[in-house]
């Protein structure tokens, strides 16, 4: 089931991007990369701020903050690149066609990698989707490793981890805590204090 979800995400992004040209898909790929880097850096800081203000739904804040920053930055970048690039760039027709396909494939792969990265911080059980999610499985560390390489190190704010393994263990512990909270109280709401 989990792989079906991943396939759907990949196919949806690929399907929407295949109709566009090399130039458009390349700009969109860069926008997604920069939005993902911004979300990876600013999302944990925003989540920490949200936890200090509203601690009762703290399990949701990491995931929501990552996607909120991602979509805001991606939307702003897409608007800016659309305004700045009104002239169609002329490429060789075959290069434009096949290069557009390659850029669309890279765009779908990048978006999928970021999506899997955010699933680590999603308010889901440790073994959700019929135990299909494996936190050390396929592509789970791809975005983190890219971010650590490009961003110069660990996650920002209080989610600081020295490696993907440390980050993954922290996220696994987060999901175990969530499952215990739901089993004990029947809800994810809790009165928590965060440092």
C-alpha cells in the first residue's frame, strides 16, 4: 500500500510535468529544490514556535510547518519565474522534447524524495499503511542527505541531528510516542512542554 502511495505521488507529478517543455520543467525543478531547502531549514523553526504557542496539538506541527513553508516558497518562486521568464526559450525540438521528459522525471523524483522526508515527521503511527513505511528503506534518506550536503549540516532549530540515522531514530521515537499517546488517551491532543 505504501508503495502505491509513492507511485501515485510520483506519477501525479510526472504526469502534470510531461506536457511542459525543457525550460519550464527545469525552472519548476529548481523552484521545488529551493522550496524544499527552505522548508527543511525554516520548517523546524516554525514548528518550534507553534509548539510554544499551542502545545496541545504538537504532533502535527513539524509536518504542517514543513509543507506550509514549502508551498509558500514554491508558490512565490513559481510566480517570480513566470513573471521573469515570459519569453519562450528556443531549443532544438528533439532536445526540448526529451530534455523536458528528463527534467519532468527529475522533478517527480525530487518531489517524491521531499515527500518521503516529510513522512518521517508526519503524525502517523510507527508502522503506518499496513507496515509498508520502513523508515530506513527506499529513498528515505535521499532528501536529508542532499539537504545536509547543500545546507551545510544538520536540521535547523531543535531538530538538530548529526546524521540521517540520528534524525531517523528521532522520528521513529516521535511516532512511537504518538502511538502510545493515542493508545493511552484515544487522541493526539496532549499537554506537552517542549524545550
